[in-house]
C-alpha cells in the first residue's frame, strides 16, 4: 500500500510471543522472584522492551487445544504424563479466560498489562492451590505479584511523562495555529462536535488538542483540513500516543477508532488524504451523519466485545446532536 514506508508493527505481526501463563510470570519476575513459568533469560529482554515501547505487540499462546484424542493415547501415555504440564495448560486457559481472550490473540503491551492488572489480582488459585496434587508454585503467596500490581501499569510498561506531554501540546498548538492546513482523522471531527455541545464547552481538553483545532477553525473557516486514517494532529499530547512509533496504545490500539475513520470516509464518499476547507468538511459531516450511533455505535449501538465498545452509549451523543443543530461558527 505505502511501499517501503509501510509499517510492519500491526496487530497481525506479533513481536513478542509467550505462553499466556508467562504474562503473570513476567510480573513475578519484575517483583524479584525466580518464577518457574518464565526463565530470566527469556523474561529480561521482554521486560526491557515493555519499559521502552508500550506499543509492542504481544501474542498469548497455549497448547491446551492440541491434546490428542483419547483413542490416540495408551495406558503408558496416561501414566507418563507430567502433572505440572496439566497445571500449566489450566494456567494458560485461566489467564485467557480472565482476560477475555483466546489462544493466539495479540494485543499491544500497555493495553495488555492494564487488562491484566484490572482482572488478575493475585496468582493464588491460578498458579497454586490448596488441592492435593495441585499445589503448584510455592511462590504464589509471596506477595511479589501483588506489590507490582499495586504500583500500577507504569511498573511494567512505558508511560509518557506530564512534562513530555506538555511539550508536545505546546508544539502542537503552535502548529495548529500557524500551519497552512490541519491534519485530522474524520471521526475526531465528530468528537470535537460532541465536546463542543453547541457552544457549551469551555477550556482545553486534557488528552488532545481538539479545542485548539476548533479555535483555529472558528477563526478561519476556510483553513484546509486533510483527512487522515489513524492518529492525527489532535493526538500528539495524549497519554496513549507513542511519538516514536506514531501508534495508539489505548484498547489494543483502539481498533474501533480505525473502523470509525473508515466508516466516516465511506459515508462521506471520500478517501484518506482528501482535503477540503473546514467549513465544507463540517457541513458534509453534519449533512450525512445524523447521529454518533451511525459511526461510533456501528449503526446498531451494539458492543460486541470490550474492544468494540460503543462511545457515548447506544442512543448517541447529545452533544453531537446539539452542535449539528447550531454549527460551530
């Protein structure tokens, strides 16, 4: 599509592949334990990568669905099985079930660690049990996992500093005010309308520069807007934006937002790179998109999974409806 510039770090190209149980093991290693689920030689480079790149793609695997049919096993096979391998298969599936994922699923590192800490609070009753024959890891009650989790996701994966974000905001605001055009993803124009609420909004937004973009548009309705697919000028100061890669680390890369962009382009009859005056772009959006449900609710208002949540609820955002009635000029 884009020749030699095409990135190869998408969600279908995992850069790190581990067994699902090893995700828990990474936290225990971070907490100082000699975790039996993942060796130090394997864990250390992964931990270093997570500490520098929150966008790195991690694939969680398991061989639990590779068990032979019982007719292929002999009495000797049953007798020779390793109880620890059986427990490991259970660990993998327990982790995946709690995360709402399946073997082979790939997510960006920050989202995966946030999800892990949200849903798995302790390795007890996952890595070890009171059940005879299922005792598991003697380190499960050490408190190491819980201590790292108490520090939050930044203990495991890179987060932008407030200072860096402030510097990016300042530079971005200047570019918006003085640039010869504005680069925006189309669904962010809808977000801007939702926030504006027909003129009720005040101040700046903490995680983007949509307010600054609106100020430029109101001052110069003819400023050209180039519609882009993916992260845009409004994203530079976001805590989930990774400047080095240009990737979003929220919600698995916010795949739903990429769909919103493409749905907008289809409804508008445009392609990425289309450039029109701000006044014309806004009018086209308001003419063709009657409610956020059409784009941000996928037309049905139905959330099919966590990754495909519906912004503002199935009934649509009333702020967008107000701005659609009043306009922004």
